[in-house]
C-alpha cells in the first residue's frame, strides 16, 4: 500500500511541474500503464493538464485520463476516436478497472460474487449524491439493526433475571424442605428408641431432679 501511495505522489509531483505538452503526454502514458496507480482524477485537476482539454492536438490525452478515472473498456471500444491508441499494458489495466466498476453489480439470481479486495476508483461529481444516498440508507439500516439487537439483549436479560429469581426460589424451597425432613427424621428416630434407652433417659432425668432437690435442702 505504501508503494502505491508513493508512486501516485511521485507522478503527481512531476505533473505539477510540467509546462510542456510533449512531456505531459509522456507522463500520462506512464501513469495509465503503471501497475501501482489506480486513481487519476487528481491529474485532471492540474491546471496545465486542463488546458489540454481544449487543444485539438492533445485533447485525446486529457480524455484518456478521464477514461481511466471514470470510464470502462466499453467506452474505449465504442468511442476510440476520442482517445489515443492504447498499448497492451494500458488495455489490460483498463479492463481491470472496468471489472472493479461492475464487480459489485454482479448478482446471477442471488448467487452473488464474493470479493475479498478491490481497488477503489475515482468518482464523478454526479456519483457523489448517489454514494451519499446509499451510505445514508446503510446508516439507517444499521440503526434499525442496532435497535433490534438492543431490544433482544434487553429481553434476554429480563428472561435471565426471571430464571435466576426462579432458581433462587427453588433453591430456598429445597433448603427449607431439607431442614424440615431433618427435623422429622430426628423426631422419628426419637420415637423409635429402644425401651432400655428410653428407661435410661428417664433414670438420668430422675437423678437430675433428685440432685436438684438435695441441693435445695442443703441450702
């Protein structure tokens, strides 16, 4: 990416210093053939290059910059009289730029085309409004999707809270039930003690009572 930027900057800096049509033509030919330059609209904005537009001897070279900025291979083949003859490298590059322009429009009955990477092309002023409209629509759809997600998150959290409260209630009920069962079990065990054990407990109780009485008399 750095090499591409540097290459474009290099050609732009050279273009801004040009004041000769012959040198300008040589630079334009290098730019449209370069494998690292894919943006050309900045060349069209250079004042000296703009003077080529109205010169009958050099207007074709200004037109070819417009072609590589905004046009397609079909534009070249149907109106080739407006442009200088392109060599093989320039033609291949123009075909690649054309593919970039139409790639996002391919949709063979929703079988779509997945693109992992694409080089951005220049856009005309008339395309800016369309791009802004598409972006605005995309932003609105994102807002709708975001609100939907937020609603689902809120509902999920509410459901989770209810489930946690329900689980806490069940845990408390289980704990109370365990305590109740433990108490009942102790009572049952007490009722089922052997007679000898019960008699022993009674004798211990009597001794304790007797001990208390004697203690009271001594006092």
